[in-house]
C-alpha cells in the first residue's frame, strides 16, 4: 500500500511539473503615460486603445515610446506617431511614424534611423519580411560612422539587411 501511495504521489508530481512547463509565462503589457497630460480612450468595438500626450509601451522585451499610439493588445499591433523610439534586443529604431507588432516583431517605418555598431542605417521607408527575417530600407544610407554627417557612407535605392549577419545594397553609390 505504501508503494502505491508513493507511485501515485510521483505521478502527480510529474504531471504537475509537465503542466507547469507547458504554461510558459505570457509577457505582460505595461503601458503608461509619460507626461502629466497623457491620456487614453478605449474603443471596445475595435478592441483598441488610443494613448495621447506621451506614452511608453513595454511588452516581451521591447519598449516603444511615442507622443501617441493606437494599441491592439489582442493582435499586438501598435501604430505610433511622433518622436517614436523602439528598443528591442539592443537595437534602437527612431522615426516619426512606426507600425510595429509586439508579438510578431513586424515593423514598418517612414524616415527612420537604426543601428548598432558596426552598422547604422537610415532611410525613407522600412519593412520587415517575417518569413525571411530580413529588413528592407528604401532610399537608404548605410554607414559604419555613428555621426549625424558620416564620413563614409553608401547611398542605395534599397538596402536589405539582417542585423549581425549581412547587408545587401541595390542601386548603390
């Protein structure tokens, strides 16, 4: 009888450990105003919230700040406007307009800058290909100088890159 109890206890402990392993902690949305005039409105029908007057959004290791943002927590989509800064895995993206998905890491931006030594990129447009993990910048500049007016630079019609892997420029000069 004692062996049967020990076996039942062991089975219960194994099931509990398996269940706990399967229940990975979901990231938590942290959204806060950055100024005294920060505010928000919720659209229950659309499932979105619009934050104005300065906002800081953190989810899954990424941090985004902007003057205003439309957030859909269910899909992870955020459309941010005004002095947008997005920091993820040590890479800072800046722009006036960014569309970002905190869950898939998809990003689109206009007139953006980004970089982490040894490469820095800026351009008119930015998109991310979820299937290949590549970023494509249009009407872009790439440099190894972290200065406002870099001494060495390549201008290109488009630049495709994977951070810490490779860079490919088309229509470069």
